[in-house]
C-alpha cells in the first residue's frame, strides 16, 4: 500500500490523465485489428487504471467508464 497527498490542482490533473488513458484503452479494445493477446493485456491494464480512477471519481463519471471486460468482446 502506498499513500500520497495531492492538492486540488493535482487531483484534477490526475483525474484528467486517468480519464484520457481510459478513453484510449477503450478505443484500443474496440480495434479488431489488434491481436487477442494485446487486447487481453490492455484489458488487464484497463482494470487497474479503472480501480485507480474509481477511488476518487464521482459515481456519475465512473459509470461512463464501466466496462464488462468479458473475453468474448475481444474475439473476432
């Protein structure tokens, strides 16, 4: 466990960075040209970043990034 303190400006920046990263990963996950193994790695990373974002994001914002993550979504 690691603890960090952020001021308001830093919290907003972290929020922005995590949201943009989640957006990019969702885009990548929808790209059928990517190999199954790559999409699986992206999905694992998405889960980690989503959990980070979920620690401070409002529920309304969080629901925008909720993703089922079922492996069937990755199959051609």
